[in-house]
C-alpha cells in the first residue's frame, strides 16, 4: 500500500452556514474535495499580507468563516466578552 504524503489529520467542526459557504466556494472553484478546498483556503490565508495574529487569550470559538457583523473583525463574541 502506498504511503500517504499527508500524514497528519485535522478535524474541525463547522456550522451549517460555514459548511455551505465552503461548499459554494469549492464548487465555484471546481475543487475536487472539501479537504482540497480547505487546504487551498489555508494556503491563501497564510500567504495573505497583513493578517492579524491571534491574541494569546483567544479561544477557538472566537473564530469562524462567516463574519459576525456585530463584532469587530467579524469575530463572534465569547461569553465573557463585553462587546
């Protein structure tokens, strides 16, 4: 059996809206799989200039693919967040 070139697995949880956005982008770009689409989006994101570094205290739930227009930088508020 051939050895996989990608040995690490990353599992993420998405909302229905995030998954719909990913699939819409994937189909529009004719990507072969969701995994390929996620890898391409990660590559593009990491290559972008001027991206913000996550704050030391940032939690996973503070980030999403779909911007929450009520919060700065599109971040969703966490329970202890004042605004």
